[in-house]
């Protein structure tokens, strides 16, 4: 399975369509996973065009409330199935994590997660300040 990212935040729908089209499999069905696609204005036109012009299965995900609303059916002219997936509670996260690795004391796990998040946010903020 090949993974590609369209990283330009200011991508146009024509660019999005062209970039996705060149990555389609010439030998059969292509499975496209489009995450946070609502950030691109006019994304639904690209999705509809790809679905009607090529042998693709499209999976569109997003955290935006617009993506979760019932109006998504107006954006997509073909068949679609909508799933609402909620985040894990901290207890569920620990239970899931314990299936793959040793889990420490819950409060220590929480502190570690918070510190990693803060460090990551600070790193990105620091990089942004250096660049700009």
C-alpha cells in the first residue's frame, strides 16, 4: 500500500484532482483515504468526479462539524455511508494500550501524555516562531 500526502494547505480543487488522478492504480481499483478534506474548498466536486470517472473506493474522514452534519449528503451525489466515531476515554485508551505494551499507574500515564502534548505544541510553536 502506497501512502501519499497532499501537504499544501492552499491547494485548489484542480490541483487536488490532478494529484489524486496521477496516483490512481492503472491495474484495478484504487482505495483513496482523504482525511480532513473539508479544509480544501470544493473538495466534494473532486470526490464526485473521481467516483464517477474512475474505479475508486473513497473514504472521507474529518473532524469538522460540517463533515458530521446531515448536509454531507448534499455534497456527495453518489452512495455514501456515514459513521460517527468518538474518541476514546482515558480509561479506554489505557485498556487498548495494555493489549500491546505494559501500562503504568494511570496517573503517571496521564502526566506523561500531557507532558508529551505540551512538548509537541511548544516544539511546533518554537519552529513556527523561527520560520516566521
